[in-house]
């Protein structure tokens, strides 16, 4: 079985000296060029001076990834996810421990990493391919697919330093996906770009996974992690808190996040709106009014959104939307107070808005949902990609039978009958 290992990590640690001397690293391209001379590469610990003013971004991290596995990496901001991928990509050297990588690595990390800013998009495509050891004719064979996917044909001969962040990440993902690395490392690609592009990325990652290549995928999108990844690594303060099936690890993570949601939400930065009203917390309840962490198929479910107005005066003409979506961010269903004839007028400047959903209609899985609040037709707060809901199996039909995994989705009450002809 050890012959099937794609990545082996043992005792990995990365220490930073806060406020101390900074280590000067070579560029990403220098690191990759120095690493492609052999299919098996090892990163080993580097000597460092002792310091009391230090921060361990990673500490004692060990795991194996086998060829063809798609592994999700999740955790709070600052947990060490991006640091881990930078070490695996050989952008950053570890302080201690060892990493063995068996195969060519393609990486898509944060915007700004991987391309030479003075070169055009075309030149960077050929540079990336040559660094992976590909012949010119091989790159040319992939070129049209890269351009079509990235949708930047008009700008392909423009230096990438002039690209917008969206253009940059489109091209970067296309290059990473189409140049056929044996191991693909992806860090938060779904945080950039519009919904259509995100759907394309997820679809491409599915095809990559189906082709038998190895993928490590960092994301805060639990729906994508759940549906793409068979296993998941949960990092917390630089250490592995759990490594196992995606369902178990995601549930552990969400349960730990649930306790802190009232503290984290006011500080959440990925939100839009004028800001005169802000969501401050979200809670889930069952029909008995008990605080719960997840919904159950077929059971009544309640979402409570806490808010506060900066102007400290009653709110009139208030509209609230809650939008559930699935793996490819496809819309599943929308909840809106005015759609059901509920008018919100003269709301207190601080309070909660409660939405009750009878017989929750989704089968088991992990789903994302966005929510926003508008006052007098103006969006004041719009929370994007923050809220995640785990749905557990329930006896929706009252028969003790559940749909098979291959037929899960919406659960709809229905009746059957037969008659002779």
C-alpha cells in the first residue's frame, strides 16, 4: 500500500519569529525549478535560532495521502491551511519535519502566486508547462482548452500584472487544471470570481478527481468539501484535530464553530450592503424550541437571525432573504418574508427575525445558505458563504425508508395508486 502514497508528511512544523528577522525566500518559480529534477522530492527541517517571540503556524503534522484521493483541508482562519499548501508547493520551507511528494505538483494558491507579472498570459502558460517538464507540443495541445476555460482570449498577450484579480485566477486555475499535474493543490479558489466561474471550477475539479489524480482542496465552502472530498483534514491552531471521512470531520468542525457564531459573525468581512443594519448572530432551533446544530429531514426547523441597527430607531419596510444552495452553488430554494405575505414594519432597532420551515425538505448532506436584509429597498447586510447547514436523515415519509445516496436531493410528499386497464 505504501507504493500508492502520493504525499507523506511526518512531524511537519513551521515557525515564524514575530517581529524578528525575516527569512528571504526565493520566488515561487525558483522553488519549483529547483524541485522538478526528480519525481520524488523531500523537504526537510531547517536550522533556526531559538526565540521566545515565536509563532508555530504548523506543529507536529503527520498524514498520508494516497494516489487518486481527494482530500479536503478545513479549519478556522489562521489554522495553518495555507501554510501547509505552501510547504507542499515548496514555496515555503518547513522548520521541522519531512515531506515526501511522489509526482508532479500543480498549485493554485492565492492570487499573485505562480505567474511572472511582466510576462503575458500566453508566456506564463508555456512557462508553467515547461516547469512541469512538459514539451512545447504538449502545452500547445492544452492551450486552446486553457484559453476557453479562462475566457480571457482578448487579453492573452497582455502582461498579467495588468489583469484584474478575477482574470488572474481564471487563468491560474485553467493552467493548474489543464496542464495535467499528478497532484493538484488548490487553496480557496472558490473565494474569487462569480458564481458561473465557481461552478466551472467545481465541475473541472470533479473531472480531475474522476481521472484518478490526487487533489488537496482548501476551502471554507463545506458543501463543496463534502461533495468533492472523500476524506477531510481538520486543522486547529497548526495541529491536526481530526483526519477521516468528510462527513464526520465536517460535523466536528461545524459543531465547534456553532459555539462561536455569535462572536465571529459581527467580525465577518465577506459581506455586502450599506451597513446601517448588521446581522450579529444566527441560531437554529427545533419545533420544541431547543437549540440545535443541524436540521433533520422532515422535521420542523427554525432559523433565528439576530440584527442591530446603527441608527437606533425602528425599521420599516424590511425584507429578509435566505437562499439555500448546493454543491455547484445552484439555487435550491429561497425563503422571503414578503413572498408569503409577511410584512415587517416598525421593527425594534435590535432584535431577531425568525423563519420557521415545516418538514424540512432536503435530504441528508451539507448545504450552504446566504442571507440578507433590505430596508426600504436598499440592501443593508448580505452574508455570503458564511452559513453552513448540516442536514441529518429523518423519517420524512413516515415509512422508515430512506432514499439511496444516488437519489438524494429534495424530499417531496407524494402519493401513488394503480388501476387496471
